[in-house]
C-alpha cells in the first residue's frame, strides 16, 4: 500500500510510544559513533533512510511530512509536503532545511547522529554550487548484489554527489535513467509511490545489467581516486572532534602550495581550468570552496581530501600573494613543441594556460611559434564559423518552410537556436529577411482580422451586447493584444455593454424546508468527528445559518450539544496526553504552544486545564535555555582561546550560534567586546597593509605604473571599491600617476606619428596599418589617440591614390592616341601602371576595352603578315627544290624553314599543294 488513499486517517491520534515505534528503524551502513572506520563500508543518505521508513509502514513520504513533520517545523502541512517533493535534493546537503529536518527526525525517532547521513557536518567548508544531483543515480550491480545476498536496499550518500560518476566496487558508471526501454525517465530523490530499487514511474527493477554504462574513460583513475577519498571523508565525519572549519582548510592548503614553489597557485589554477582568485579567496579570507574544484586541487597536489580538512597545520599565517614566476625557456620550448602540430589546434591562450604561463610569455620568447599557433587556430575557427553558418542557413530554411502558425519571429527563432539575433542576421541576412517578411505578413493579417471582427461585433444587435472578454474569445485572440492595438474599438464595446439595461430578475425560488429538515437530521445522525459548525451545515444545505435558527431551532440545539460533548471529550484526555509528551523527554523540549498545536487545542485552554503540567513545560524550557546559554559561553571561551586568523566577526559568531549579534552582545558583553576588539585590530592591521601597498605602488619605478585595479587584485580584492572607500587620496594619486604616464605616452606617440608624416613626400605614403605596425600599436588605438594625424595620413593616402589613378588614366589615353604604336602586353601594362588587371578594368572599363581591342587589331595584322610571308617562302622553296631536281616534299620544305613544325599549319600546306599543281607534280 504505497498510494496516498491507503494512508491512515489519524496519525496524530496515536500515542507517543506508538509514534516512536512507528519511526524507529535501523540505519544502513552507519551505527553512529559505535563503529570504527574499518567497520563501515558506506553511509546511507538521509533521503534513502526517510524513503525506507515511509515504505516500511505503507505511508508516502510527502504525506508523512505533512502530518508529522509540519507541526514540529511550525509550517503548514501542504507547504512541508511540497518542500519534500521539490526540495528533496537539499535534504542531503548543507542547508538550513537539512538541519531542521534532522532535528525533527531525531525528536521523533529518539536516534542521534542522523546529521552524519548528510553533508551538513561539512557546511563550513563546502558551498552548495555543484554539490548534489537533482535526480537519483545508482549502480545496478550493487542493487542486484544486495538483493541476492538478502541485504537491505539503500542509496549511499556518495551516489548523490554530482562529482561522483562511477561505482568503484563494480568498475562501471552510475545510471541516471530507468533502464527499461518504455520508460527511460530520470528518477526523483524521494520515491513516494514505490520502494528503493524500483522505478516509481514504471515500477520496473533498477538492477538490470546495463553493459552500455561500462566504459574506459581516460579519467577513470581520477574518478577512482575521487570516489575513494569522498567515501573516506563521509565515513570519518562522526569521528571528528568538531565540524571542519574554513580556517583549517586555508592553513593546510597554504602549506601544501608552499611545498611546490612560489606562485604555484596561478599555474595550478590554469592546469585545472579555474580562476586563481578562488584559491586566493580561500587562502586570504578563509572562504569555503566548491567540492569538485577542491578535489581537483588535492588530486594535482597528491594530497588526501580528508587531511586537508582536518589535519593540524602550523606555520605562518600571512596572506598569500602572487609572485612573478621564473620561466625556464628551454623547458618551456620542449613543452610547447607538441602543441604546434597537435589536433585539434588550440589557441595561444589555451596553450599558455596548459603550460602554466601567460600568453605574453609565449609571445615574447617564441614569436614564430606563437604566430603559428594563432594562424592554425584562426584557420580552424574560420572553418567552424563557415560550418556554423551553413548549419544556421539550413535551420532557417526549415523555419521558412514550416507550416507553424503563428510563424515565429526572428527574435523567437534566435531564442530557439540559442543565438543572439544580431549574430544570426550577420550569418544569414537573406534568410533572416525572409523570416521577418513572413512574420510581418502574419502580423498584418492578424491585425486586419481583429479589426474586421471587432467592427462586426459593434454592428450586431446581440442581446446582451458581448464584452471585450467575450469578443476576444470569439476572435480567438488575447485580450491584452486587443486593448493594446485597438483601444478605441474596445472602449466602444465596453461602453455599449455598460449602457445595456438587463431585464429585471425574477424573485428568488422559495426554499424547501421539509427537504432541509430531512438533510439536517441526516447530518446529525452521521455523528461526524469533529461535528460541523452551524455555518458549515448551512453551506451544505444551500441556505443561511439564520434560516436554520429560525425554522429548525431544535436541530440547531442538538448540533450544539454534539459539539459541546465532543469538546468535553477532547478536554478530558488532555492531561494524560500532555503527561505522555512530557514523559518522552524530547530534546529540545516542546513549548506550550507547540504541544497545543499537536493536540489540536488552543494554548490558553491548555494552560487553564493543565496548569501544573504547563509549569513543568516552562521549567524544562528554562533549563534548556540555560544549558544553551552555557554552551554558547563555552564556545565563546574556546573561540577566544584559539586566536584564529583571521578572527571571526561578531556577526559570524552569532550566525554560527543561531542568534543575532545584538542578543549575543546582551548575553555575553565581555566576550562580545573581546571578539569585536580582536576583529577591529585585525581589520586595522589589514587596512595598514593595504595602505603600505598603495604607498609602495606610488613610490615604485615600475613601468608602466600599476593601475588601481591591479593593486587591488594583488591584495586579493576583486575590484578597487574597498581601497577607494578607505584611502581616497592615495587612490587619487595612483590614478593621477597612471594618467600622467598615459599622457606622456600619448605625446610621444603623436610625435612619432608626425615624424612619419614628415618623411619623404615623394614616396608613396604608408597606410595606417603599416604605421601601426611600425609604432607597435593597434590601428584603432591610433585612430582614437591621434585622430588629427590619422585623418591627415588618410588624406595623403587618398590624394596619392587619386594621383596614381589619374596617371594611369592618362597613360591609357596616350596609348589610344598613338595610332602607329602597338599597345604593350597586359603584363607589361600592369607592371608599368602599378595596378592589377582587375583593378584597371574596374577603374577604367571603357579605356581598357579600347586598349585591348587596339592590341588585338595589331596582333591580328601581325599574324596575317607573318602568314603571307610563310606562304611566299614555301612557294619559293618548292620551286627551288624542283629546279634542283629534287622532289619538293613537305618534309624537305620543313627542314629549310626556321620552324619545321609550321608545315602542319593548314594554310601552309595549302600553299605547298597549289605550288606542286602549278609545277605539274602529283599532289
């Protein structure tokens, strides 16, 4: 019985002992503090434990939360029920919701140590980001092995961690979807309709062998190490003297980094592809970190994940700062070689990050290799851009051909493709124009249809006149669209509806009092628990409570008597129930209001009926408050004795103790004053170090002078806001120093630019790109800093271009004007004029056509003259050979010609044949 319809109707009516027996259940893989680390193989998660509890008693977990947890949490039942459905992920985490749920569950089960079924002990050193999965993951082989061995099925806590992807016991990846082909859905963390090991959607067994989940991942060793370390960390939580603190994490991480050399944090951050500021925030400000990033750091440093949280670390406590790394050029050249021809090509920035250096280091020491990396990556990027554009073009064509109504706009298409509309327009302008045109046509048609429909409604004589809401439903349009686009027509429809005078209503139908009497008697005979009120009965009978009092006073009196008898029965058992609650010795002890809420009565009634028991409740509450106060006092004494660096602020201490700083200062004025004094002394020393850094930046000979943001980042700040707030004058001087340096550079740049402009004016002026290359600046920078010189250079280049173009035009006209001189060949002409052939045709289409036509005429005339000369030579040689008594064959003639291959030309052969005919020789 796992459906909600089979839930017991009165869980709250059980006795306290019955409730404890109901919730008492054995934990799997965890015996609190009674076991050693070697006896525990794994730890069950809190959501798994709650699911087993609910399933063992055929109660859905969300219903259990609504009926049992909600009163103790001072929340509404449906709200708590929804929280257990949507917020189940946080039950295994480090949130306040986890602490509240653990507290309630420990009260109900009288079992301590449930906090170790979650990551709550690690709340001070881990952040929530990328910590837990929103859905269930499991190992099918583990389920199968446990079921065959007759063991209890459960979900280990490590399966809920987002970074864990494998099961180390069976060397396979965790499953995240139902293995049955007709389901394939993700599973929720809380199973309200089934039991562990079965899919709540299809009720199928999750322990099916899934060969497709096995893999040979190149990061398999990383996953094995990570799973082993996380398991050790979870198992060791109950055996730690205190919860891990961020100061311990910062101290140990600093010590581990110091053994690897100066500034290793920057190189390490680049190797694991994270921001070095995350490491420095942890080192300098004792801030918690993401679990996956911290695990990668420990893996790189060959450091145990548990030791970095718990080991005692001594040594210096000075904040870590970035130092300039020393680069070994020979080693760096060897490390760079594999990336020059690697596949796929990486950008120079990516290669620098993998090598643990800056891209400027590669550019300075290896300019050729750096340029090679840039060119290869740019070629790959251009190829990817081309493929992306082709893919976008195909997708846009599908949108254009789609019969979807209404057609999507360009912005909607861009949203579906997850791309910016401007990028989409630049990639496929024609297709985007067609999409916009199609959408505009739809909007115009929609507007025309709405106008016609509204005018038709105004022209009809329908009674009553339809409202704008009814008109919108009739036209199948959005009412907001009608009000926005056609306000005048909507106003006329509304005015017409308001002016309509409806027909007066008829008198109300008389009530059937005989029927009401029979139904009232049936309600009294049902003896409902608790009895309904007179207002509830009137609502059921569709009449007023005054009508019931006037026409059926006897029945109303009987109802009041039933209500009084029920209340008396409830009150008579109150002392016993309150005594049972007190006998349970719950911790913390419930208040009078909380007990009244459990028993379903008002707190003032409970004080009136059970004054002695209420006094005992108040006495226990006061004792608990004194014990809590003593615990806070002990914590403050321990905190003051530790002298941690940085010392916590009073607000942080109050948050840790679940109170306000004002309340803490009121209860413990001396200790609070010492905490505030230590924190203020630390902040004063910190401000003094900031001031020294700013003064050092002002007096340093660094070129260029550091900016204010650079100084702030060196001190571990994300920006310069704090420095500007505390030291406005020093910050102003640093900005002025930087501005003076920039002004000096700007003047030098203008002087160099003007010197280039003053060079030999007879030579062609250089382009802006060439000037930028000579000055080692970007062209856009020159335009911005030297606009006058850039404009003058542009004018000179334009003048030179026009003069060159005019000279070329005059040269072409001179060629055409000389009728006797043959125009030069195209190669010579292009070389002489300094333009390409295509450029000349684009600038002077008519002149080039005339020049080419004139040259063609000369070429044809020269060819015809050469042909006639050859024919004469062939006739002469034929006759000479004949006069010598030789046979004038074509071969003999070819031997006597300058080029014997000319004999194969048709007109030469024809001249030879005609000459033989004239001499009477056979042809």
